[in-house]
C-alpha cells in the first residue's frame, strides 16, 4: 500500500468528511473566525482519526486550517516545543506517537 493509499484510507473515516470544508479554513484570527475555529475543533474532537490528521499536518509543514483539532499557530507552537524538547519530527510516518495538545482533546 502506498502512502497515498494509506492517507486516503484514514481520510475516508474523517468526521470532517461530511462537514462544510470552509469551516476548517477561517479567513482571520478574530471575530467570527474564533467561533468558526471552535466549531471546527468540535468536529475534530469526535473524530476517530484525529491523531493521524494531526500527524499529517505536523509532517506536512506549513499547512493552513484546522487539522487534528489544532490551528496552524497551535501546530507551530507544538513543533517548536517538540524541537526544544528534542522530540524528532513526525515525518517518520504513522508509527510515530503523537501527543495531542490539551487544547485539542475532548472537553
């Protein structure tokens, strides 16, 4: 199975697959966009593939939108924190454990 096949497999199980895609790509960081991000994260919280999605977003580098229950800024902070702690990059694939940030966990 290729990496693309594997990604297609877990993407097909995503809770966001039936949601409005625009929900996950707010156009600002304030006002109505804050509520939009909150609603997008609520979809992520109930998603069975949240970790795989976050792993993909972290490994993809600068990727816009809400992925794995995190915003682009939250992922940048997570990557910086991991680098400072000496945690290797997540590009190693699906076997690499991902610690989901507290902000992205179920409430």
